[in-house]
């Protein structure tokens, strides 16, 4: 697998150099450069990786995806991770949290049309007031005041809207160069989501580019704590795929649930069983980009001893009964 990844990286680097030289034509906006580069690179990766047979039914493009993953890993180690490390060092945590809140507040704009397309008018009203309150009282979204006022936050995108009307059918896994994991449905839906945000309409374009750079730098910095866990995985590609698809399938499933008011949410929370701390659990807490991987605290020695004693007592009780 390492040999395949290395061969893929060399092929990709050669193709990337060629494509970059061909697409840098004077007068074409930067965003068009990037889009052309991603499309061209995807075609090269598809041709290189199509001979591999998939090992997961939800990953029919595994051959392509593994080469795209290897390329993204190279970009991450060369650019994203070092920049995020510097950013995390110099920016205090409260400011990073505020920046994340502000971008999430802007992204809420795309929730409203998706709420309406799914007929979830209560959620559309909640998202509308969340934007108003957080933009004004929350100082441009730096503070999530709406959640403290009882207006819950949730997540929507056009990919979830398509899933809502298609019965929640699972879609193929796809890795987009430079960006990361998607499903084919969420990747297509991302184009719709983009035009429902203010970013395409802000001038000059440099403001949009800097804003997107800051957004993903802030997100990447929040994921640095998971790098060691990810790098030590037996198969990092399969680890990322499993984590992302678990999170995406969970979002699709939860998207079918009706809106609950504060009293109903409190009652539902009271009936939920407590989270288990019996070992490491992979959870995905950031729906805006690549997965955020978190592990629960491992069992303490005293806890392990307690569980062991209980197990022995149960075994001895069963023996006496027989």
C-alpha cells in the first residue's frame, strides 16, 4: 500500500506540475484556475487509479480515491499542517473559537433554503433568527448568543436535501483534491451551497480568498490534536473513510427527525442513555469540513478492576446455579 501511495504521489506531482503550467493564463480569475486544476487533477487520478478494485461497497472509486488521498496528504504535510501549527501557536483559543463561530454563522445562510426545500419551516425560522441574533448581539457571529437563548443549532446542506427526497440512500465515497472527503451527493450539493452564501458576490475577489483561507486554516488547526491518532492508524485511508461515512450517514439519518421545542428536547435528552466510556470512540463533531476525531478518556485502573470483579462474580454465580 505504501508503494502504491508513493507511486501515486510521483505521478500526481508530475501531472500537477504540467497542469499548473497549462492553466496559469493571464486574465483568468484565480477561482477558475483552482477549479480547472481540481477537475484536471481528478481526471488524471481517475485514469491512474481506476484499475484498483474497491474493498468497500460504498467506495466504488477506491482506486482513484487512494491516489487523491495520497496527494492530499502530501499537500497537508507541505502546506496545511505547518500553517495550522503556526496559527494555533499564535492565536489564542478564545479568538479561534470566535472565528469559527463567525464562519458558522455565515454558513447558516445556506441552511434556510435547504430547510424550505425539505418543508422544515420551523427550522427555517429558527435558522433565520439565529443569524439575526448572532450577527447583531453576537457581534458578527463571534459569540453564539442564539444557543444560550434556546435556539438550537443544527446542520443542513443541499446534499442532505437530496438525501431527504431520495429516501436516505447511501452514496459513493469521494475524495476531492485539495479539499478532502465527500460523497458524490454532498460534493454536487456543495456547488448549490456555495451560491447561497455571500462569498461569490463579495468584491474584490481577494476578500473571498482570504476569508476562505482563514476559515480552513482555523478548521485545520482544530484538527491538529487528532493527527497522531490518524497517522498511527494501520490504514489511514480506511480510517478516514470509515470515520467520514459514519458521520455522514448519521447526519442523513438525523435529518429525518422532526423539530423539537425546548421542552421536548429536554425530555428526549433525559431519556437517552449515558455515553459509554468503555474505550476509544470515533466521533465527528465538525460538519463543515474534514472529520474532527475525538477519543474518550481511557478506563482508569480502578474502573477496570471494578468491571473485572463484577465479571468474576457473574461467572461464579452462573457456576453455582448449574
